[in-house]
């Protein structure tokens, strides 16, 4: 009997995208199961403390969009 091995690298771009979406949805269903490295938690705590002590350092959503669009030309 012939056995055919299929690799994810053999999938079409749309099939690969669907696979990524399916994997993301599966991970998102149980966010508590996704490990967060200590350095990332520390960075989030640092940023939160900075924003709490200096609220003016934050940007509005409109400003964020303007900067991103300006940087990427859209």
C-alpha cells in the first residue's frame, strides 16, 4: 500500500491561513493555559505603573492610528 505524507508546507496559502486561524481559535478558547513568561509580566507591570504615575504619557486611540498610518503610509 502506498502511503502519502502531506506536509503543512504543501498546503495552499488559503489552506495555511485557515490552519493558522483554527490554531489561534483553539488557543484563544483557553487563554489561561497559555504560559506568560516572567519578563513579559514584569514589562506589563512596569508599563502599567508608568501609566498610573504619568497618565499624560499615554496616547489616545486616534493618535495611535495616526502614527501607525503615518509610519506605514496608509
